[in-house]
């Protein structure tokens, strides 16, 4: 092939790869909050999947590029904590895109399966693995893009968020198969020869460009000669799945009859993280005063429970202040008792707990529960800590890693899920649990709380680390799925936003704003009643991530078969070479 022709083809191919990769990145970024254009998720993967099965080079590099740029943009709020964490987490998550591309392409071409029956299961398997591997990072699942489209996401009470992700990837893959089939038929590409690149130097530039535009190899994977099967896989299957999901969603919404439960007040103080993180005792007193003043502002209202966000109680509530000798501990305990009595309400405070284990001091990120009389009844210690945010993994072996933790002290995880019992003024008694910070993004934890008997769930969080960023919107979108999966009301008290109430059907029926549409970095109180449905455990609550496990098992089996077939082919080829 002439050198000039080769360079022209290479440049053309590079531009095509770059444009299609950027399209996928753009569509994915716009699908998630804050843009929240979830409908774009239904076409977001098309450019990338097209490249995956039609390009002969740079498949892995393209996957890394798409994954790294996407996560680098979406995780930009991590720059407020540590640039290195931003880079490392983005790089780690991009590895899942690389794995997806490698496994999908390998299975497709080795077993001659179309994308529509390969890509969805592999994608779900990788989302599931990412949810627990290395402590887990269950953010930016493609199903999360649909948080606003209630009919689409009701199926989460059966499959979890993974079911929505599966349908979206299926739709994308089916469209890619149809597009490639159309292009192959239109261009009348002949079947792949045993040596597809031999003799290409004799072809015209026009034909070369046509052939380089897509790989005719993939034609063999589209079930040639079996048009009925191909039609059912690429048209009937996605449409049937989507129709079933929508019909189920509409049925659930039409039969949704919520009842009113306890009245809860969320207090949002909007304390800047810089002030809280490097606070003097005087600063801590001012933080306590601000939250106390906001709480006193609802005096006279019939409230069953008043909630402060994560770590917003500056003093220790579980230890005698005479032992610590700190003024802030004495004031914090006094404030808690007085507020409960003055407001005639139960209280839930986010704060740090200290216990003594011999000479060692053990700290917990906790939620303290007070009754109306001002008595501390119980405490929940956060179970699922954030690595490098609240504790240092492998610190014993790599002491320098402690420098990546924003706290001077390392926190210890709790060992039980605490349920609090709430007596209301008008609506009887309820049982509730409290997740702290990112625990509401962990599907298994909220599911276990529901199985334990929780009537509703609270989330107390301090997202002030991330200021006025998209993290606040993304965090709220994820909580919607916890509500639907377990048919349980989720309510959040956040330091800087977004304090909100989410119904069991996923409706965000209230959130704190300043009246002008601003709901980040504002202060105030949000009062509303908890909504609940007739107490029962949905399929997902009982059986958990069965769908994701099924997809993971199927992926493992098919991948094993593909590897086995590859080895058989290599063996046969080697035998032919020696004979």
C-alpha cells in the first residue's frame, strides 16, 4: 500500500475514533446529574460499542480514554479533597471500561454472538463487582440516569438498579447491531476471506475507505442466514423488555397508596467544611449555636423527630464531660437535653463517639438518639466507612497512606445495625434506621435495615467537603433507588444540601430550597411527614442482588467457554503447522 494512502487512512480513522469516543463521553456526562438528561443514556453507548466491534486497533486505548475522561469529569468534585484521590479513583474506575471492552469483544468474536446478548450481562457484572470490590464504589451506574423517570425505575424493587442498567445497555447494543447490519447490507460487503487483509494493496482508495469504516468480521456475529433470530434479538427482545418494565412501572404507580407517618424536621446549617475541619473550640461553640438556633426556630410545631446531619454535634455525647475536661462536650450534652425538652420532640444527632479499649481510644462516626425527655437512648455507629476518607486501609503496612486521610484520627466501623423506636404524637409507633454519609449508596446495607424491620430510613450526611458541586445532586439521585428497591421512605438531613424526602415510589416530594430555586449551600429547616406503604418486603429486599449475581455468573461461564474455544483453536492451528 502506498505510504500516502496509509497515512490518509490512519488520519481518517483516528478522527473517526476520536469523534465517536467523545460522543459517548458527552452523552454519558449529560445523562447524569446535574444535567440529568437521562434520555441520552439510551443512545450514549452506541458510538463506543460501534467502535468496539468494528475497529481492529486501539480498542483498549479507546476504552481507557472513554472511561478515564468520563470519570475524571464526573468525579471533579473530589478535587476539593485531594487531587491525587481524584486521579486515582478516575483511573481505577476507567479500568472497568477497559475490562468491559476486552471481554465483550473477545466473546463476540470468539463465540460469534451479537452484542445484544453479550454486552448487557458483562456491563451488569462489572457494575456489581465495582459495588463491593475494594470497599465498593456504587456510583455512576447507568441505571442512576433514570432517577427522574419513575415508570422506568419501579422494577428496581425486583432487580435493584441493575435491572434498569441492563435494559439501557440492551437497547444500546441492539441499535448498534441494527446499524451495522444496515451498513453491511447497504455496502454489500462480501463474507470475510481467510486472509481479510491480503491483497488490499491492490484495492482502490475508495474501497479501502469503505472497508476501514467498519470491520466486515462482525457480519459473522449477526447470525447470517437466520434473519428471524436476529430480528427477535435486536428488535423484539429490547422492545419486550422495555414494554414489560414500563407496564410494571405504571402498574406500581397506579396502585401506590401512601399513608402518612411521623413528622420529621431536617436541620441544615450550611457550615463550611473549612471552618468545621480546622475549628477551634470557639468555632465549635458557634457551630453548636447555629444548629441550636435553627432548631429552636421550629418551636411550637408538632414534630416527632428533629435531625441534625453527620458530625454536626461538635462535642462528645457518650462520655462524661468531666473526663474529657472539654467545654464543648458539656455544652453539647446540655444543648441536646434542653432541645428535646423545649421542643417536646425526639432527636437524632450526627456526631463522633469515643470509647476506651484499655489505653486505646476508639472513635466512631455515629448517630445519637434522644427521647422527648432528653435522655440518650441509643447510638448507631457507621458500619461502612469510606476508605481514605474515614480510615486508612493497610496503614499498618504502609504508614505513609495515613497522609491521605482528612481526619487526624482514624475512625472505626461499627459492628451492628441499630434500629430506633419512635413514639409519635398522633400516628403511633415506628421503627427506623439511620445511614450515615455514603451508606445510603450501598444497596445491601439499606436492604438489611429493611429486613431488620425498619419502617423508614434516615440519612445524615455532611457533603460540605464538595461545596456547591454536582456531588450533591448525584448523591440524591442514588438515594431514589434505595427507596424503590425496598419500598421505604428515605429522608436526608445534609449540612450543605440537599436535605430531602423521597417516597417509596421514588418521588422526591420535598427538598430544602431558598425559594429562588437554590438548594445547595443554604441553611434552614425542612419539615414534612414520612410516607410509607403497607409493610411488606419487596422481592429485592428478600433476595437482594440475585439479578446482578446471575449476570455475573453468566458472564463468567461464557467467558470460560470463549477462552476454552480459543485454546482449542490455537491447539488445532499448532497441529496443522506441525503436520
